[in-house]
C-alpha cells in the first residue's frame, strides 16, 4: 500500500503510466513530444506522420520518442485573450469604391482599316507550292481560238479570224429576270412567257465582241467559329489551299474584313462584319495556317462579348434587289410578247 502511494503519474503526452521516481531510467517513457492536431476529420500528432479518423485509435497511437517519465504537466500553448468588453462593438466595414473604366466612343463603321501583316506557316506555303506552278501554266493562256463563241448575252457570233474583231455585236448588257412567269432582260422592255422566245430575243445594244470571259472570281463559303478570353477574341476561318500573298485581313476598331484567294479554283472567300465590341488594332494579329486563318483581336475594353458581330444585310444583295424592283415597276404589262401562243 505504501509502495503504490509513492508512484507518480507521468504527464508526458501519449504515456499516462505511473512510475517510481526512485526507479526512473532514460527510455522508460515512450511518448509524443509534439501536440495533438485535428484537421479535416483527421487526428494525429505534430511530431509524427500517423493520422486516423477514430478518436480511440488516436489515443492508442504509440509514442514516437523515448525519455524519462515526468510528473510535470507540459506547458499548454497560450490561447488568444478575448476582450469581452468589446463583444458588442460594431465594426464598420467601408468598401472601396469601384473604379469604373471610361466608356470608349464607338468609331464610325467606315473608319479606315489597317491591313494586318500575317504570320504565315511554312506548311501552308509547302501546301500551295505545286498549285501555283500548275495554275500558272493553264490559267493565263488568253489566245482566242477559231470557232470560239462571243461571251456577250444573246450574241451567237463565233470567232473566224482577225476580221471578226471588226464585226458589230448585238447583245443584252443587262441580266435575265424571271418574275411571275415573265422572262425578260433588265436592259430592255420586251417581256415573254416562253423561254425559247426569250433566248431568241435580239440584243438591244451594239458593241464589240468579247471572246474571252472576264476573270470574275467565284465566291466560296468557309466555316467560321470564334471564342473569347478575358483579353482577346479569336476568330477562326477554316480554309485550305488559299494563297497568303493574295489574301488580306483588314481591321479597324469595330470592323473586320477578310479576303481569301483560292488559286486552285480561282475563287474567293469574303467576310465583312461589324464587331460587337471595340478592339485594339495595333495589338491584334493574324496566323495563316494550313487548315485555317486565326485572327486574334485584342479587346479595347474589359468584359465579355455576347456575340461576335452585329447582323448586317449584304449591300450587294440590297442594291441588286432594289434594281430588280425598279426594273419591274418600269415595265409595262402591254409590252408582253404573246406571238408564240
């Protein structure tokens, strides 16, 4: 009984055993010199890497250091002193005023555009290398052949030699119009309902024969896509085998114009849009790649664009429709040729 009374309790963390102070040797106590750590449901000690989620398992983690037993309680870390006198104090938080960027004035749509210098991929140049040599041999042969027909509308003359150059060409300089069953030329007043009669109508204008068609480029369509980041709007036009030195990308702060030339088909792709936002022309760039043209537009204002552009009606279509409507209104119904009925 007297022996148990002399035993002391060890306060080293993780030990908890009783010891005889007269028989306390180095290495008798296995304990944790660190402090307990509880974080994200895990429990462990700061002095070793063992962790667990169960509290009982945590208490049974074996110590990681050896020493003598000690009946002196370890010093607890100081807790922050809470001043209860200020518990009802109202802390006023003043938010910093937002600095609004000045709104940029939107320039006119017809502001002069700058032609962007493209970064041309060597792979693209290699792709069209053979096309340029092949087209150059066949496209530019403009010699008129005997028997070649005149290209003017309704003229049926053929080239029979130099004397044909002096012949008078009777033709229609206008365009064919088909409206509500009527067939006629936009340049004269004569209407008909029969297609054969329409084709046989003699020309209303005299001039010179044209033996070789004018080099009118065909229009092609290309798929276009765009995406944006915080600072840039990236427009991608997917195209192959276009000629970089005959293709242009022009830009002003609100207008983007693209003209791509496809030498193999002698055709062009055109894009002319009014941008939804304002861009910095000097910090914008163009990459011409084998499969696409990538146009990187630097935003002049922060913020997100809801769409790439504002919808605009094609000016050429509008002008053509207005001309057709004017021609139809000027035609008289009693000018119809019904001799074929």
